[in-house]
């Protein structure tokens, strides 16, 4: 080091945050602080456990099917249906009872979780990626770029999604891929709007000017300087988007334009069960409960994430936006 | 560095796809100024007079409406972002707000390394050693490399901003009110640091401030701005001793005196009213509605800022009736209105 340190000027102020002896001098990032807050939030921990359990069940669905001895699409016409052809209620062989075709509702609900989670996560993920890119571009560049992209988002948000989905499915035929595409297509615009709004305020901050003055490219400013600052609300929204997508998928399957039978999804199980709800409550109740519990867990987690990540939300806030 | 007739207008009420702005805010309206290598030039003026806008025109954070900015003989006012890069490295900016100018989500080390990363200079290991060196240079503990801006005080944050500005070894540093957001005691430290670094690294400063006592301490020359124009420019001591523009006089008389018994009551020049709107600036001399010396001619004719006179402490003033030596401004009359 050739330059004389000018440290003598302000020696006392350097240790102003006074780390305890032996403590490594490493700042805790806003993410780490959020993580600490999240770990102390009982609702967050609870909903995470529920989501974790659902994910595990979905992952090990074949194992459970094997343990129970009933395949998801296997029909048990003798044991699974009463002599009159009515579904059998919950009991020792069929814990959640059977459906109208004598299939095990428990195994089908667990298999349904696979579709729901897959669609929920993939569709939300796609929507978030597209929404972030479009919102970031619109907000950052502003002007005509913003006008065009924003109007496009308005158009997407104003489309009647069910009509659109039915039209698309009648053209291309129902499938899992189409469902995911339709859900992502109708979700990204709201992400884009949120991101755009955040970017509009963040790009006026001086650190963005500072980045420009050191010669950073547009892409670098967008993704290195601005994106980390819009990530928190985006993550919260993404968490809320997952249950929305799950419900969306169930809606499509319920209407018969989503995932096709015999593949079990909560939506088509509910659809099939309607005719039987008087005689076989379990046929309606268990897929419905699964849907309810899953969406609720994700929504509660989203709420907790908002509390933990949102600097304005303060509750023991130790973060960056507060001026001393 | 040479500024010639720099003009920056902001359109008002734009943003739509079809709409066209009808009005313009004339933030900077015809500024010419020469900045010499190695000097510190102060830009002073009240809030909204266009100091910061001028700074951003100089560093090309804003595109000029018209006029030219040339740096080391090269006109940089029309260069594209790509062509501008080598010049960006030679002139840097220190920002006013030590809270807003550092990205709260990034570690200090990576903020200071930003100039290297943005320009693809230096490999990771080299980058880190340079960052540590810079931190030491501006009086920060290099061990705080991994901390976040939130962990630092205002003065320390301003040092971080300074380290970032110095990373590419610029020749010119534009300081946009670098100390006005800080406590007085911290201000002195930062100003001393700036002075030390100027000697050590041979920097040229453009120092923007509204606190005249700070400017007097650090600047070789001072340019006084009013409503987007430079109204007077001179060497620091000359300007303080012999202010010739009525506005400069008013500014200087507003400097608080430390001793309450020595209030400069008799010499105090109090201006009427607020600065006019830069959207519709007054005709003629822009200062005439508030000027105690205004006459008919001031309303009609816009006074030009003459060439600085090298025999007279590089003094230049844009006024039809500049204040002569020893002349008072008849302040009493103004105060009663």
C-alpha cells in the first residue's frame, strides 16, 4: 500500500458500532435480518411446517401409495364400493374413503398435491420472471417504453381469463402445459405492475445516479442496483401468487379444461364429487380441505414474509431505511 | 474543463405517449465557466438555483439541452453513453445525501468496487485489495469491508461515497453539497479529508454548497448562481472582500456571525420575496424584481457576465450597475418593505 492512511482523522468514529471483542466484522444483510425476524414469527414457522409437510407428501406420493397398497388410479370395485355402487366411507382400508369409481381418496389427494404444487410453483415462477423483467424495463426506461408496456399489462389484466382459457383449450386441447401457460399468462401482469411501481421510486434514488456516474450499463443498473431493492415485495407477492395459481388450476380442472382425468388433481376430484356430496361427504371434504390448507399456509407465509421483509412494516426493525 | 452556454431545461407535464410538454423549467440557462486543473471552484446559490443540475450536466448524468461541456479539450456534451465511458472514469461525483447515495442492499466493499465492476477493470482479488486501499485512504477501517451502509454513520457513509468516487483515480471530482447533510463537527473532518486528498492525488474539485463559510474555507474561486445563471465569479478572498453583484452582497451579509453582539445589522441586506419561478423567469436581468439597485434598464436588458479580468482577481460580474468599492446598498429601505 503506497498511500498513507488518512485513518488518523477519525479514529474514534471507526469503531462506532462497537463490535464485541472477537466478533467478526461482518454486517448482517437485510436478508439475514429478515430471516431472523421470520424465525421468531410463530405463524411463519407454522405455515412453513405445513407447506414442508405437503411438499414431502407430494414428493413421496408413490411411496405412500405403495405403503397403503392402492395406486392413484386403481379401482377397487369390490372393497371400494358398496354393493349398490356407492363410495365407501373412511375406514381402516381406505382412510379417507373412496370415490365414485372405488379409488382411494387419500392416495388421490396426495397425488393431487403434486399437480397443485407443480402448477402453483412453476406458473408463479414464470409469472414472476416475466413480470419482473417487464416491470423493471417499463419502470427503468420510462417514457414511451413504459407507456407501451403498461398499456399491454392493462390489456392482459382486463381480459376475462376463463373465456380466454376455454377458447385456448378448445383450440389446443387441455393439458398440464396449457394450464401452466394460461395461469402464468394471467398472473405476470400484476407482478409487472408492482415491480414497475417500485422501480419508479427507486430509480430516483441517488445511488442509481451514482452507478450511472461510474459508468455502469443500463443492464447492470437494472439488475445489480435496482432489482435487489424490489425483490422483497416481489417475493411476498410471489408467495401470494402460489395459492392463487393453485386455485386457478383447480378451477380449470374443475371445469374440465385443465388437467384431464384420470390424473388426480384437487380440482377434478371436486368436480367429480359434486354428484355424490349427499352420500359421500369425504369425497368432497378431503380434496377441498387439502386445497384450503395449502392456500391458507401459503397466504399466511406471505403475510409473515411481508412483515419480515417490508422495511416500512417496522416491528423491531433494524434495517436500512431508517435514518438515525 | 470548459463550459460554454450550458443550458438544461426540464419539460413540465410530459410523460404521456402523445402529450408534448409546453412549458420548460429552465434549471440551467446559459452557464459558461472555465475550470482549471488543480483548483477548487465553488458553486454557491440558494436552493433551486440550478447548482446540482449544473453538476449533473458537467458529469453528463443529464443530457444538455444546448451548449457544450468540454473536458481536457474534448467536447463531451454529445457523446453517447459508450463513448463517454473513458471520460466517466476521469471525472466522478460525490453526492449530497449519504443515505440515498449508497445502495442499502449491497455491502460496502461491493459498493466501492462498483467502478471497477462496471467498467470490467481488475480481477476479483486485485479489486478487493484496491478497495481495501481506498477504504484506508478515506479513513475507513478496511475490516468493515463486509458491512452494509446501514451500519455506518453519516460521515462514514460520505467517506464510502468518496472512496467510490476516487476508485478510478479521477482528475475531476464534482462534490454536490458533500457536507450539508452532516453535523458541523463531521463536516470539518470531511472537508479536511477532501483537502488532504486534493494534495495527495492532485484533484480538481467543483464544490457545490450553500454554506458560504464552508466554501470560503475550501475554494480557490467561487461562482455565484442565481436562477440558472452565474451572476458573479471571482477568486474567493476577492469575492468576500469586494462583492460586486447585489445578490452576492445579500448572500454574504446572510452569513451568521458567531458573536451575537456583533450582529452585522447595519450591513445586512435582506432581499424581498422569493426567487421567481424558473419556468417563467423575469425579463432582462433575472434578479431585477428583488434587486435594491434595479433601474429601468434592468427590466429590459439581460446583463452579460463579462470575461474574468486576470488583473483583477479574475473577477467577472453580470450586472448593469455593479456595486463599486465602499458603496453601501441602502439596506434600511429594503428591510422595511
